[in-house]
């Protein structure tokens, strides 16, 4: 059937479509290549990496870099902290978002516009870095895990997405029926609205979780103790400030070190840090369009 | 006369709504008392974590000292603003901020639209899915990892880009140390990372175009190119305008994270922007008041820009944020 359709198309259109396929293929390769190159480098021997032999596939396959990484307590601590920040942080995000979005979606909620305005103002104007820092300091949250959870307890954008979803995708008849049956707002939210909002909750969970997993700015500002540092902060020290972790290099001979073992380590670090997020996202990808589209609606 | 008619209409069609608005405020609140409990926590949060710092902004007009706190410190008027406007860095920082923003906008804004238009021509199938899957992926890479990827690929002698350059016979350079390269590296790596994800919103908008328009165009013998020009582009226009307003309103708000990580002493003349300056002077240098003044200056400009662009867009295209 597809073939029949193609024959019907005029030559110019077929040529145009061919151009589009070429454009998209090139674009895809341009995005894919650096990712492949990094993965391949991480599985290559340090010698091959440093002498510039890796172009596409691993050269002199080796797992040495990965073995060294898992010797590092610093990095393992980072992993542990990031998992804690991500799990509880996302939970806090979801609770706050729903608590705010649901009342805002109820049309007969008196004072709804006031709350909405209160929230929207923060989207366009904020106290800025220093006043927020001073607040966190005054609340005695500096250098505690709370500093990683509370200053960004929800995003206004996600609240609007959730509110619009509640408003547009959950039939108002349900609410009326529930009211007649004597179901109060909280019960209605928990047993009817939330189960019907699984797709949007899935996208929100992904967005918030990725945000926590990838965050380093809050750690940079609020944290001082090494044992609280999240993965990204540890990575920054190792990858960008070129700090070396003696534990990672413990079992490598001086000779290998000279051959740029640290360089090879970096590729493995990148893979280890990014894989959890990259394997998570395809599962939620199909909901993306919905999430983004709802966010762009006004209402 | 006309007004009275409308009222009558409202009464007859939606009597419930009419009667509802007659309820006293107390009754309205009582009806949804549980909602107030739900919303209490987030509202308290907004007040404490967003509005208290907004009042804390007054330290921009004061000489903050730790002992006296925000409210007790001495008022000094516009002193910190004057210091900033007359400092030798002022011109450079503003210039870098604006140039990086406009460059990002020029390079990063149209490409997701092209991508969405092209993907829209490929109706279904695995090819479309894999292009989407691959181009969205870099969005989920953290800034730290992204910057280290950039640095690894550009490492002299070892990085793949440097090897390509030397293969083509160009001189090897320490790319990250050359101020002239900084902005291009920043902008194009950003395009690489975000183009797929930024295209989602346009793809979604194109998916909601009425299929009968395409059918009518096909009957009229329109080519694919004509369909893009006369159907796709006009359908995208409102969302394009909204996105443009948002980006223009944020033109002074170059993000901190990536630039800060990409900075080094060699490229600083090209890479210092307002947000990194605020951080360094304020938190690293503990100059709270001066840094708040710079930050406040920045957010006020942003707000003015957003309002101005929104106003302009409303006049010209009847599309606006509110």
C-alpha cells in the first residue's frame, strides 16, 4: 500500500522526501556519533584512547576503567547520596505539585485566582541567588540534605501542566457524581483523579527525577561536607577540575598512568553516570508529547 | 439594552452558575474546606521560599552585614548599582550575556522547527521513532557530563575533533582556552543537546493539524513543499510566537551551570556572564549586597523585556502569553 502511494507521488515530491530522509539521517548520526564514541572509548584500553585510535568501535577491548571506578568510595558515596536526593526529592516534588495543582483545577474553589497569581509571580520574578542563600542559611539548612530538597520543592511549569490535565482530561461529570455520593475533595483526588492521571504523573516523575539526578548547582551552593555530595558534584571534581581519586588509581602501575589512564577513566565515568537516566527515559517517551502539549495550552 | 439581554441569557442557560455566585464567601469556602487544607502547605512554601527572598532583595540597597541581618543593615540607596555600572567589567559582562543569548537564539531557535517539519513529512514507521528517540536522548545528559564530553572531544591530540582538525591539516589548538571559540562551542553543543527535545512541542502542534487540510491540498495538486509553506507553517505560527516571546524575555538570563563549568582563566574574557559574576562576587567573594544588586538589575531587565516583547507580539500577531 505504501508502495502504491509512493508511485502516485510526483517526481518532485519524491525527491523532496529523499532530501528529508537524508537530512534526518545526517542529523541522527550527528547526535549518535559522540555518544557511541564515548561508550566505545570507555571500553577501549587506555593506550588506544590516548594514542587516538578509537574512532567508532572499541579498540583493544578492556574493562579496566570500569573496575577502577567501582573502587572509589568517593564515587559510591556520590551514587548513594544522589539516589537519596532523587527518591525523596521527587516524592516531595510530586506531593507539592499535586497539592497545588488539584485545588487550582477546581473551578468553584474560592480564592483560586489569588493562589494562581501568587504562584505565577514567582515564575517571572524571584529574590535571586543571594537572598535565597541567606534564607536557607537562616533556616539552618546549610550543609544538610534539606537544602537539596526544599528550595526547589516544585516547578511552576509542572503545576500548570498538572492543573491543565486535571481540568481538561477528567470529565466534570465525575466530580458531580462523586459530590452527590457524598465524596469529599480529598477522597475524590486520591481515589479518582490520581488514578486517572497516571500518564501525566509518569512524565512528571521522570522530569523531576532527572532534574535531581543531574543537579549540581544546589550542592555547589549549599553543601560543604564531602559525605553529602551528590554524584554530579563528585563528577565535576573528577571530570572538569581534574582532581584525581587515589583509590581509582590504586591498582594501576605508574606506567599505565602515564599512558593516560585518567583520560580513559573519564569516559567510563560519563557512561556510569548517564546510563541510569538514559535507560529510564524510553519507557516514558511516549507520554512526552502529551506532557509538553498540555503545558503549552492556556486555560 | 444589550447588556440586559446578555444577563437574561446567562440566567436562562446557566442558572446554576448564576445562583452560585450569589453564595456568600463563607459558604463558598465551607463547600471546599478540604481544598484549603490541601493548598495550605504549598502556599506556605511559596511565601517562605519565594516571597521572603523577594523581600530579602532589599539588601541590594543596603550594606549587608551578618550581625545585623537583612532588616537591620544600613540603607545605602543605589550605591551598589553605581559601583556595578561604573566597574570596568560592566560592559564586558553585559556584552557577553547578550551576545551568547542572541547567538543561542539564532542558532537554537529555528533548528527544532526544521526538525519538526521534516519529521512531520515522515508519517510513520521505525525511522521516525528512531530519529525521535536518538535526538531526544542528549537532553537527559547532565550539564556536568555534557561539559566533560565537550572537553574530552576537544582535548588537544586525543579528542576526536582535534584529530579531525589535524587530519584536515589545521593546527591543533587548545579550543577551550581560546576566547574566540568559547561562544560557538557553548552554543552549538547546546543545539546538539536540545534540538530534539525542543522540537517536541512543534511536533505535537503539527500532529493536531486538521487532516482534511492536507487532503484538500492534495486534491488541488499541492506539492509537499507547498503544503509545508501553506499549511504547516501557518499552523505552527502561534506556538512559534509564544516560544519566541519566552526566549526573548529571557535574553539576559543566560544559565549559570554550563557556562560556569566551561569557564577557565584563559577564556574568561569571552565567558563571564551576569549569572556567573553574581555567583563569584556574591557567594565566593561574600559580597552579598553588591551581588544582589547585580542579580536584581538582571531580573528587572528580564521582566521588562518579557512584558515589552509580549506587548509587541499582542499588537502584531494577536498571540501573547496572557
